[in-house]
C-alpha cells in the first residue's frame, strides 16, 4: 500500500481572488481620498473611525452585490489593509501560530502546534504582497526593493521577520514571520507537553542554580530558546544577567536582565555591531552570567573566555544535530576568531568552560523532546570523553502520527554533582537510577 501524502498546493478559488482584487482597488481609492498630512497629528482611534466611515461610503458607492457577511468582512479587511498587515493580520492574532510563511501571493502556510498547514489566506497578486512586505519592513525603519532585496527585522511584538523580493526571489516575493508567545513558558508546561522528564527538569534546574555552564544544541524550531527561557527561573534572584542576541527572543523569568541586540550594516555598509562586539562590551557591564542567544561565529572564543574567567553558569544555544556535532561546530567557530590555536588546546578550553550539552529535537508530528543530556568529562589523548546522563529513545508513532518513546536515565552519576554540593544544592541519588518513563 502506497503512503498517502496530502496535496499541499492548490489553485485559489476564483471568488477569493476577485474579493482580494476588489479590496486592493478599494484600498487604493481609500488612500487617495485620505488627506494623510491633515490627519497625521490626530490620535489613532479617531483616525480609525474616520477611515471606517470613508471606507463604508466608498464600498456602498461601488454597488457590488455583497451579502452582509461579505460586506462586514470587506470592512474588517480594509481596516487591516490600512492599519495592519493585510490578509495575514488575523494570523498575527492567533496565539497557536508560531510561524507565518508566505511562499507567493496565493500560498500562505502557518505552523500550528509544530505542524505546517496550508491556509485559505491569499493576496490579490504579487504587487499586493510586496506592498504588505514594504509596510512590515518600513515599520522598523528598513527598506526593501531591487537594490536591497533582502531584509531581516524584528516587529514591535518581538516577531522575527525575513523578506526576500525579486530578483533574489523567484516566482514572487517571500515573507517569513517567526512569532513568539507573550506568556512565559514554565518548566511545568514543558513537563505537561512531554518535552522532558521530571528527572531531566530537576537536574537541569539544579545545574543552572549551581552555575554549571552548558550548551543547548538542536535544529531550527527544536525549542532551544524555549528551554533557556524556562530554565532561567532557576537563576538566583541576586545575579545580574546580560543577554546578547541577533534578534531578541529571550524572555527570561528573572528580575535583573540587561538585553542587547546586534545591528546590521546600513545601506552604506557601515554601522554594523556584531555578536562578538557585544560579548566584548558585556564584560564591562559587571555580568554574573552572559547568555548568548545563539553562537554562530568568532564570538565563540570570547564566550568561552568569559566562561573560563569568572562567568560560570553562562548559557548559549547552537545549531547542531547531536552533541558531538555541537562540539565540532564550536571548534570551527573558534577557528573563525583569527587565532591559530592547536586543536587539543581548543578542546581543553571548551571542556573546561562547558560542562553539559543538552540536545533538543523536533520529531515527527511536531513534538519537541530533550533527546540527550551529556556531560563533558575531560579531554584525553586529544579526544572528548563524553557520558550521557539522560536520554530519549523514540519508539514509533502514536495514532495521531506524533513521535512517541521513552525517557531514560543511564545510571551515570555526573562529575558536576560535586559543584552542586559546593553550591548547597542536593539532588537524590535515585534521580540517576537506570529507569524509563514512556511518553
């Protein structure tokens, strides 16, 4: 029997295309009718009311045969065209959506609960989509056109935006919006979701409180930042945290956080501020811990220097497929710093700064799991000595097509337990007993 794959592409319904085309033409007339210079100084609620009344007049003047539902929808979407993000405005208000992916004017996907879904949302044409993209990037003081056809930006609500337009984008403009929840995700919620076991959660919280530096590794959308956010509640309240990110995603559950964000070069190619620049600057800000949202390049060496010189308990994430891959990528990034350090020296430096690697992954059906917690014991004969403390073994799929499996403890007592004791943190020996928990 051949596996069934749903048809992902579809031709939009002609009525929907006509609706969007009518709306864009009406929006153009509405903009031309507004005296924007005269109303620029008034408050937004007054302006919205004026625009609503004018839109209603223009719509009735067109004498389109719209039923009451279609008329109401046209009014709501016109409001979104003027003040919001057009057809995708409703998606921006759906708390279950984590990604909005516009492939072309007639193909809009969302990720909901870890799964991609093709929506019924469409744009009238490429020009309509391009106008919305220009509005998105214009809100953050950026531009996008043939001269500057690619933009990374962040919206006021923290959503991360990437847009690509022709000539780089084929078959029309592309827009990707990565959204982040407004509520803190507690460790208890991760436990409810089955992202990790209670034993894993207790161990990681104790490691954070005991100032054990560790690396969270995983692919895109695996939940690296979510895990860091949840574990931040274990950082003692009397410590000062400095966060460094390309795009601010961390929402730490802590009272004393100093957040910094990198800056890209302007259209003249100047003014860029890199992660490495901010790591250097953070050392002058009296941090107890430094959290780098994602280590990607030469800043890896500076981060390791901080971890080895009084900033224990610092945390970061890295894109990697497993624990050994994370270490290999980290070595490559240190080499990008420009210092020709022997590989054995680099490995000793990594092993002395980072004690744990937490590997997270997004599995079939969109479920996210902590796959492995590994301790770096030492470096012997130039090779890392690694030992798994906890793990997850996938065991097929459940009836809903989601990955299922078992969390387990390996029975190994990690060396960092001595650091736990020094910090006055006690964990039961039974935490590491060889046991399994099916989920």
